[in-house]
C-alpha cells in the first residue's frame, strides 16, 4: 500500500511546511538534514534552522511503503497530502535529546514527546492537498494571508509576538515597548499540542481579543493563531519561532524572559544569548527584552534597565506560571498582574488543558 495514515500533529507539520511557515523546508527532514540541524543548527545549505521537523512511522509501515516513490497521506479517511520519500532513518534518542533540549531526562516535556515518536523517520518533500480544520483553525492565518494583511495596513515594520499564555501585564508591557518602534504588532499564540495545565486556545483567543479591543489602538495589532507542537526547546525554539515569524512577514521578533522554556530547564536569558549568535543571518531582527515586573515604588511596570528597586520587596514578578497557579486555584489576581477586562473574558470558558 502506498498510503499512510498520519496523526493530527503530523498533519499540522505537513501544512506548515507546505504553506511556507517552516521555509526553507520543503519536506520532512532526511538524515543528512536532521544531523546537520542537530549538530550545527543549520541545514546542509548553511541556512540557520535549529530544530528537527520529522515524520515518524512504525517499522512495519516502512516495509509496506518503501517500494513506492510517492506516498498518499491520509487523516481521518481524507486524502490530505503526498510525500516523496527519499530517506528512512533512526537515531540515538538520548544523544539527540541532550543536543536539542540540553537534557535526556524524560521529565522534560519536549524530551518526553521526542522519545514517544515512532522509531523510524521518513524524509522527503511534501504536497498539501487539504487544509487542516480543527477547533480554532478559522483563527489561523497562513504566511500568504499575513503578508497581504500587513501590506494592506501599510505596515513596513512588523513585530511578531509568540505566546502560549493569556496576556498578563508583563506581556502587554513588552508589546507596548515594541509598538513604540514598529508599525504593527502580530500576536501569534501557539495553539498546537501543549501540556496539561496550559491555557486552552479559547482562553487565549478570548483574552487577547479583550486586550486588543479595550486597550490597543485600531489598526496597529493583528491576532492569528499558529497551530504547531510546542517543543519546549527553550533557546533553540526561540530561534525556530523567529524563523517562523520571518516567514509570516514579520521584520522583528520579541524574545523575552525564558522564551519557550519550561520549569527551570533553561536560564532566564539563554534564548537571548543563542539568538545573538545568529544576528544578521535570520532575516528578522530580534528584540531581546528583559523582565519586566511591577514595581510598587515606581508604581509602574519596569525592568532592571529602568528601575533601581530590583532586589527589594517593591518588586512583584509576573509570570505565566504564577498566573496559571492563581487562576487555577480560583483566586482573583490583582490588576497589576492582569487586567480586569482580560479576566472577565474568561468567565464561563474552560481555561486549562486537562
Ligand atoms: Zn522601582
């Protein structure tokens, strides 16, 4: 049989490759590309690309499809794409995990996900025949859409903002700082597979919609989802997220505190350091922003660059992790942490992935 049933995650990867969101990739990685990306954070061509994009299959499937030059891809009985296989390979997963995630500990959610991939990877170019349609797919924009929308708005400089949280005041501060420098802000929450306890796509959409409608000037902000797996690869994923936003037409990208990190696996500003290594090569300018926090003495949002009370009791740290904790315990966080309008938008909807 020259057909292969793919998972939802694989369908989304296929779509991202085909629509150019993962450009310059044209297909799932073969072994040469995979090793080059793992070892050098570059494709064999030399272009920066920090994370593998893989099509994983079972061994018995390989026997079935190996003799074909083209495989038909199916999702939920629908013919959604094609793959021209050019390589079948596997790898030492502990070694690779250490390289990509800095650890081979399966307690790390990205490592755990990587270990659970099927044993063989199929490389090859792909073609998309049908667009994925999941819950909030209508809120998703393709690179061709955003490039057109930015042009229609007359925006020449656009900053991309990655998030997997509802907006708290620290996010908003970063967005406002960026908006002082560029024409438009593209908020693109990542809504692919995430872990238990993360915010649901509905919560993220409602809360951002409330923030934008109530506080940001008209025609300066665009909201559109990015449905792809969260890899929790910290610094490497920051570079990946920047490349994706370049592909969506952004000229700038915000990398804040512990970008794409999880628990304490990465240093607060490791992602700043790694993105700095590729300055001038990514085709997008990285805005490396610190903090911020709420300072009760300054009575405003601030950072270590703008406030002298950093090591005092005046400082109120704001993080998605804290916010999740407060909300999931049914408490109401104060308005220095999150706006009332944003919280109100979450009434009566399921906020967390179970
Ligand atoms: Zn202060």
